[in-house]
C-alpha cells in the first residue's frame, strides 16, 4: 500500500494505493522479512497529513511489523531464516554520536524511522537492519505482537519517564492503542495505583472502566483528586492544558505524541502560570523509542502476560483502518493481516 503524496484525511479517505512492486533486495547488515502482520498507528496519520512527512515518495508506511526472516545478508549471522521477528519505529541510528553511545539512540540526529524514512510494513516483504529487530515471545500471536512494538513500547517508555511509584495516582488522557496497554501494565506493576482516564467518547470511557480505571471523564473534566502523574496520548493541545490543572504539586505530565495537530492558540492562551505550571510541575515529551524499550516491554508483556485488544483488517483495508483512527473509532489496536 503506497503513499504518493501528503493529503488531508478529512478530504481523502483513500490516501494509500494498492500496487505490485518488486521484492526489496537486502544489503550489508540487512535482513529480508516476509511480513505477517503490521499494526496501524496514529503516527501514520501524521505522516500522511505532513506533520512528520516522509523523506521520499512513494513510501510504504507501517512500523509495528511482525514477520519471518526470509533472507540474511551475512550467512554467519546468529539470525536465521525462519526466525519470527518484529520491527519497531526505530529503524536505525548512526551508532557513533553521544546519544547512541549512551544508549539514547532515540535522540540521535540521524535517527531513521520505519515507514517514514525507509519503507515499512504495509507490504508483503520489507528490509530491516539486523541490529534493530526483536525476537517475538511465543506467548503472542502475530496479530497480538504487532501493537506491542509501538503502542506497547512507547507506553512503557512513557511510564518509565513518569517515574511513578506504587500507590501514586496516574491519569491517562486519551484511551487508544497505547493507553489501554499502559493500564494493563500499571495494574500488574503498581497494584496500589489508582488510574483516572480522560477520554472524549463514552465507548472509550466504558472500555477504560472494564480494564480497571478508578474513574473516567471527558478530557475537559476535573478529576475528583489531584494526580501525581498524567500521560497524554492525544494528538491535540486541549487535553495537555487541561491535564496540567489536574496535577498535584510536583506532578509530572508526560506527552506521548510525536506531533500535536493544529496549533490551538485558544487553549494555549488559557495557559496560566499559577494554575497550570506553578508548584514545580514538570512536562516531558516522549521522543521515539530506544531498542531497550522494545526488548524490555516484550519481556514484561510476555511475563504478565499483556494481551492487546485488537481489530483485524486485510492489507487492502489499510485506508479503512486509518480513516477509523482519524474519526476516533478506536477500541484497542488495529492490525493489518498480510501473510498468514
């Protein structure tokens, strides 16, 4: 499924076109993967609409990829044909800068993203760097594993950056693919932590309560208690401002979004230093993921185990899945089934 140009998903419901193209050819340090499944992520909307545009066109989107190794460039590699592996948002980094050398390759200036800077997993075959692929635990089916590689890993990174402790209160603003995995993880790792969910739709709020939320409300609602941490997974500005007003002194807001849509001057004008920022409140953005985030989360998820709620689509239904995300028709994670 190829993206040929930037477009507005409110006007074009078919941004991707089905095409037959030659199988990719691997080079040094690369592997060829026969794609089994690929998760559909809100970041693909940011790519299609130009908030984080691809480097080239046409481009194959998709960065939550599960597949089977079909070919390996280095015949002496420990990676073998037939291995089941995953590919995440981080495709590669330079490996030489201060960030890469300190294990912070997510901050590398030469960071390359799967499905944005190089072709991704909305296809039957893709190429990956052998140093940025991950073994998939047997606990998970191909469809279950796909959302763990981004929605799960980025949720795990958000939780790490929140520095939450057992018994502290946690807010989740937005309740899509990532947040529903975070709530499952929190209930296991921090059993005494109460979770408060802010979401626009009644269906999302009902879903959150089913998964154990203490309280749910709209993104503009005041929570019944001030909270120690809030993770914002929405693509818009309003919930970020509202979340700051719901924090305890010293509270932490973690913004889990690669971009925010439509600069909202109205809500930023409402930002009050006294109401929203004073008393040593903190704001931290989540930038990409590190390799260790993906590996650690897959291990934790397999031990708990965390099974994502998924909706399955065929590859040629990618536009439908993307449009539903745009229209906030979300319950859990959406996954393309490509090769059975």
